[in-house]
C-alpha cells in the first residue's frame, strides 16, 4: 500500500523550510522595510513566493484546489525537485520509458539517482510484462510517464497508466507538457483517486510562453506541501508571473492559437504523404510530428543549408526527424524544401 511518509527522504521530512519576508507578513502595507529591498526601481520588490494569482486562475480553469498546485521554474524544476524529495542519492532509483524526454536522465544524473530506461514496444507503448518486476522494487521511488510522449508524439494507453498507478507504491509523475494538443483528458482530473500521482504541465507549449519558464505540478496537498518546502523562496520572477496571468486572462487567444496549430499539423501530415523521402509518419497528439526518412542525417543537414532547423532524432529512433508545427509560412517553406530534396 502506498505511504507518502515511507518514500519521502528523512532529511526532507525533518527540513524546516526557509521563511522569507513575504511569507512572514501576509497583507498589504504602505511601507515595506522587511526584505532588504532597494526602495528604487520598477522591479525592486521580490515576487510573490506562492504565485497566488496564478494558482487562483488555474484553480478555476483546471477545477483543482489552490493547495493542489505547485508553480515551478519550468517543468524541469518539477522533475528536479521530485528527485530531491523522494530519492536518496546513490541509493534509490527511478524509471522511465525510452525513447522519451531527455531531462529525466539529466536530472537523475545530477541528483546521483540511477534511471532505469525500459524500452517502449509496439507502436511506442509500455510493456507491462517487462515493467512488472520493477513495480515491487523498494528502491524504485519514481516512475516518469511522458504522455503525449516526446519524441514519439503518442499517448500511452489509459489502462496501462491506471495499472501502474494502482500497483506501484512510489510516485508516478505523468508529464503532460503536450496535453493541450491531445484528445485525451488530463490526469489532473484523477488526483482524488491516486495519492501517488503528480501531473506535470507547462506554459511553454500550447500557451506559447517558453521564454517565461513556468511549469506546473498538480498533486494532493501533502505532496504540494513538500514541493513548497524544498523550492527556492522566489523561484518564479515577477515578470514571468505577470506573463502567465495575462495569458490566463485571455483564454480565447489561447484556444485560437492552439486550434491553428492543430489544423496546421493536419495539413503537414497530409503533405508528408506525398513526399517520397518520407517513409513513415507516426501518429501524434502533440505539436510535433515524428517522421522516418530515407537518411535522417542527410535530410537534416540539407534542411540546415536551407536555413530550416528540425530535430534529428536518429540516435533515438532510427532515421527519424522530429518536426515542430510552425506557422503557415514556416510550414509551407518546410514542405517546399523537402520536395526539393532528391
């Protein structure tokens, strides 16, 4: 049976979180002389350490409680803090499914945690038979599931994810960076059913705010309390918080841009069918398309010469390029370039 206390590092359980000036005084005043801030300038005050306004808006949009939301410096902070909270360096392990997002591996290495990479099987799906032995290993503390997956673009089967949630006594982190482009429901709707679930999302993709570096974690309040205990006090800047709030206040623009990207993706996939050097087009529920070509290295290099940059994923998936859906002009330029390659 899952027990949060059993998998949280002992030093984290004992940790007393840093209490900033903005934590100790709650309210408004005319004179602030508590945080050693410069009295001059437009950005002279520290940002809200709790990102209260963002959480209030997300709570309404996502139908979750404020205390079930963590705001991070990109979703990479959500990943990194998970290792710090749940994995003893040099002792515990985490698991993910390959190929997938490379930061799980990097963050695991930084935190001195072994990352087990189970290969995906047919149609880039998870093999429960191969996974089964790891579900009972006490030193495996986290399973990362990127769905829709990067770089393959597919979602994993709901039955598989639910089985993992029901049968693994560690943390399950579902990375939903691309969920806004998917037909699937977010697992943030399942928080009440799974005490070991963390759902990670980002403002970098569908919201068009990659430069702001703001990520989100949804989980039960006990897990969010741990995240807030471990995070730096002012982890998201005032400018970045303001950018997020402005976007959350303009949902109609978000929806319009998202629908444009989805329509452009459909157009690109149809165009790819008529290009001979493309051997396979993988199904995708993200804002990118994985394609198999005759020679990924050669096609990539040729596109670079034409000043078009794609992502060469040949090292992960044989002879494959990952292509982000761009604007109409960018997509048209891409298709013209691909058709010109012999």
